[in-house]
């Protein structure tokens, strides 16, 4: 059994990826400091897969503690590095914490990989690096635009760090995955997105409004240059996204990567507006969602969706689930989680 270290493995995308890795036969070691997730996620992963991943509660800002994880698990062959702070607005308020957390963590992982001779890493990047793209759909060759917040800048800097690091260390293989907008939850509804506090992202805000936790959804802008005036994104199912990580790990471990540093867009290739997402969600629940149109949110781009041909052809991976099925999974998760919460009270 091959061992993969998953940083941020109790988080939203990480937990779904751990499930897919275990189901594909990998042994998983999770590292997470639980700054944005809960230890109970490990139980849920076990409930879904029948296997309990190893869990190390470690802060990757702590270099020694990071090295100790590699010391304790000498069979690690690859790392998937999800761990990061990810709230765009918060990153404007506390930029140094974002730079320190996201950049130090990557550096400590690379140092540990060097010391313990681990050669493969998959990195969580974001389509935020493209900013407002000049051409749609956006390809991996599109220029990187100046980040509009420290969060996006940490993704750009991390990509550059790995590129620079490979110059004297060409034996290190990197796959950088640029996610578009991950949404939805595992079909079991045992794991899903669990934002702490008021959600910033569209779909958790929608499900929390539908369940009565929020008064109404604010739609940020209906005066964009799009067919219905609301902003367009490429919403990708989190399980589809998780599967792309398994494919990436296989590619690295089997030596099938064509270049030492590869970049793939992970999206569906289809753009949906905010109003379309609301309509699709209403179809899923069969009930109207309470929303109102307000002004644009600062820093938002008008539209971005992926050209997925490179990921489809080269990685041999394709997003399969459609928007309605994915929104239904998010709704099922919200309902399941809140009913469990009531039981606990
Ligand atoms: P998440 O917050 O649910 O998961 C990240 C996990 O990393 C959390 O469990 C958190 O506790 C952990 N973590 C953070 N800093 C850590 C540290 N110093 N040491 C140890 N653990 C630490 O976020 P997510 O949505 O699952 O995102 C995973 C990755 O994907 C992140 O790198 C994020 O920037 C990237 N990404 C996410 C999205 C999105 O919309 N969710 C889009 C593009 C890219
Ligand atoms: N939106 C609303 N109301 C809300 C929340 C969001 O109308 O309450 C709109 C936004 O204006 C945007 C769309 O819904 O048009 C999607 O917004 P999200 O906040 O869900 O997602 P973003 O596209 O803004 O950002 C996400 C991640 C970032 C990542 C980025 C990459 O949250 O981490 O994708 O494009 F960097």
C-alpha cells in the first residue's frame, strides 16, 4: 500500500480527497492543525470508507513538528498540500497571518520532502491567479494577473516558490491544480463544507438560507455584462475535484508526468451565473429561495470558467456531476448536519 501525506486533510476538499484516496487503495496520513476543521471529520471518513486514516494534529508553521511527521511515517511517497487559510476578505484584514501561514507551511513541507527524500507533491492552487481573464474559457497558458487580495497572492507566490525550488532540485515533481469553484458534498452527507461563522461563499450561504439560519441571500450585482447581469463562475463538484487528485497522484507515482512542473485547470468548462445557481437550487428543493439583489462585492471578477481540455486529455480526468446533482448533495449535507446538530443539543 502506497502512503500519501494529505495536509489540510480534515478540511473541505481534503476530507473528500482522503475518502477517494482510501477507496483507491492508498494509505493516508492527515496533517491538520484544525484551525478551520474538526477532528470528528476523521470519524466520518472512517464511517464512509471503513478505514481510519492516520491523523496528526500538527501546525505546519512549526518546522520541527512538520519534520517529525515525516520522521514518524517513513513510507510517505507523495504529498497533497491543501493546508492554507483561504478567506479572501479576511486575508485583506490580516495579511501577515495569511503570508506566514500559507508560505511558511509550503516551505516546511518542501524542506521535509528534501530531508526525507519525498519527490512528489500536488498543490492546491486557484483560478484566482487568472484574475479577470482576457479570454474565456481560460486556459492554463492565460497570463497571471496581479492578485486582488493577499490570499490570491499567496497562491501565486507558492507556485513561484515551487518553480524556483525545482531549478536546483529537478527530481521534485509538482502538479499544481487550479481549482475553479468547488461546491457540494459527498453523497453520504457524512462530510461536506462546514464554514465557521457567516459563509462568504455562495452555495453554503444558499443552503444556510434555505434551512433558516440566514434571513436572505444577497446577490452581489446584476449589472455585469452577462446574459442575466449576475456574475458567472465554473462550479465543480467536490467529489469530482477529489478524484482529480487521485489521478494526479497516480500520474506522479507512475512517472507519467511529462514535465517536472505541471499545471491543470480543474473545472467543468461550463459557466453558471449566480441567478442560474439560485434557480437550479430552487428546482432541487422545490421551494423559492429568499434573495435580494445588492451592489457588487469588491474584488469580484465578472466571469471565469475553465478550458478543461488539457486536464481532460492529458490527465484523463473529467468532471462528471452536473449542477443540480451537486446542489442536491450540498442541500442533503446541510440538512443532515443540522439535524445531527439538533440531536447533540
Ligand atoms: P478548508 O479550510 O476547509 O481546509 C484547509 C485545511 O487546512 C483546514 O482543515 C485547516 O484547519 C488546515 N490548515 C490551515 N492552515 C494550517 C496549518 N498551518 N497547519 C495545518 N493545517 C492547516 O479549505 P478547502 O476549501 O478545503 O481548501 C483546500 C485548499 O484548496 C486550500 O489551499 C485553498 O486555498 C484551496 N482552494 C480552495 C477553493 C475553495 O473554493 N474551497 C478554491 C481554490 C483553491
Ligand atoms: N455571491 C453572492 N452572494 C453571496 C456569496 C457569493 O452573490 O452571498 C456571488 C459572488 O459575488 C460570486 C459568486 O457568487 O459572483 C461566487 O462567489 P464565491 O464567494 O462562492 O466564490 P468566488 O468565485 O468569489 O471565490 C472562490 C473561492 C476563492 C477562490 C476563487 C477563485 O472562495 O477562494 O473562488 O475564483 F480564490
